């Protein structure tokens, strides 16, 4: 019975994670379209500190889509481990890339299609080799996890890094360096996932009839989630407004996933019971996703297609010496001459003499 329940939770978590990626991937496009409309109207841009996007319905549609995706993602974390749910966020990158090619005129070339395929394969590999997290059945157990020295040090470092980037690095380099705002969103995202996981446990306890409202940890987790998500939305908007969507989305995925996997490994000890094959499989899957995302966006401005490759191959064939009916100077050097060690000049003179005598 427990095994059947585990399979049920797995498939529910998987379905919620996939639907979350679809909603979130679409939300990037809607929000970007709204920000572009504001830019054409001459409103102060979000990257410059403006908040005119709050009056744009397309931006709100994107926000609602992201909210639906995050809600599905929230529920997925309650049913499945973070290392199953988080890698599937790569699907949001694919959704965003495909929709960008249709609605934002950001063309998806052959490299992009190969990148999509690699991202899907990498995600599948990570799901197959996903580690199992420690079972946390109550908020009291969660409280003990949160005060564990390893997680406490990790959370402290995350907060320090986020504050430095927000108040020191951001004002100086945020407008020119794409990594600044994305780093803020990513490191804060690790804490938001922890809050989501804790709230998922609280909801399960509430459904079971336990009194959750009186537990201060539930309110701390809720407030922490609101603060983290608000920060992420703010700085993600700035990154989307300043930089290309096809760059922001994959970089954010890589940074965010790395941050969440690190946090989950520390908080839930997900890697403690893994075999060597699962460790290699998980890391290989993640690296495959990174390579896929790199192909998807690093060559996005290069016009490459199967038809263009076929044309290029035909040009190479026409340009080759054999295709033109001419032989290269080095083709005159036979294998026997090479074995005898004759220099090229001697062989060339000999062949020239032979040709002259044949003409006579």
C-alpha cells in the first residue's frame, strides 16, 4: 500500500511539475510583451526603477500565468522531492524558447532545436537518477532541519550574498551585467523552495486535522516565502526588461537549479544514500541540460538550418579538387614515393617530365 502511494505521489508531482513549466515558460513571454509595449509608449522602464508595468494588462497576465505555475510547482514539492521537481524547470526554458520564436521574433535555429532535445534528455536522466530525500513528516521535524548547523551556515551565506548584490553590486553593474539580477533571484530561490517545502508539510498536517495555525514556524515560512518571491519577481523583471529573454531564461534556470540542488542536498540530505551510478547520472543529466541550454541560446543569432547545411556541403563538394577534375600537387606524390622518402620537388619534376614526353 505504501509503495502504491509512493508511485501515486510520484506521478502527481511529475504532472504538476510539467504543468508548472508550461505556465512559467509562457509567463516570460507575456511579461516581456507587456514590458516592450511600455517601452514603445515611452514609460520609465522597470530596469530604471519604474513601475509602470503595474498598469499593463499583458504584464498582469504574465504574472497570473507565473502564479499558476508557481502554485503547481508549490504543490509538486509537496508530493515529490526537490531534485525531481527542480530539473523539470528546464521545460520552461524550452516553452519560453519556442514561444519566443513565434511571438518575440527570436528565431529558433538548428542549434536551438538540438539544445531543446538535449535539455529534454538531460531532464529525463535527472528524473531517473533523482536521489531520495529524508522523510519529513511534521513541522517539528522541519524545525530541527532548519536549525541544523550546515543549513544555518548555508542560509546565512545566501542572505549575505543577496544583500551584497542588492545594495552594492546591483546599483553599479546591474544595468550592464546580466548575472547580477539573476544571481539575486537564484540564491533567494533556494530559500523560497525550502519555505515551499515546509509549507507543503504544514498543509498536509492541516489536512490530517492537526492545529497548524498555532505553530509559529508555519507563519515564519509563509512570511519568508512572500519576502523571497517578492524579491525574485522584482529583480527578474529588471533582468527581463534590460536583457534578451532568450538569455535571461536559461541562465536563470542554471543558476536557480544549482542553488536549489545545493540547498536540498544540505537541508534534506538527498545525496546521502545515493549510489555512485545515481550520482554520476544526476550530474551527467544536469550537465547535459546546461549544454543543451548553451546550444539553445549561444548561437541564437546564427542562421543555421538543415537546408543551409545541405547547401554548404554541396558548395564544399564543388570546391574540392577532385570535384573540379584537378589533382592537388600533393596527390602527385604516390604512396611508393612517400615510402622511398623522395622529396616533393623531385617527384614534381619527374611527373612534369613524364607529362611532357606523353605530349610529344
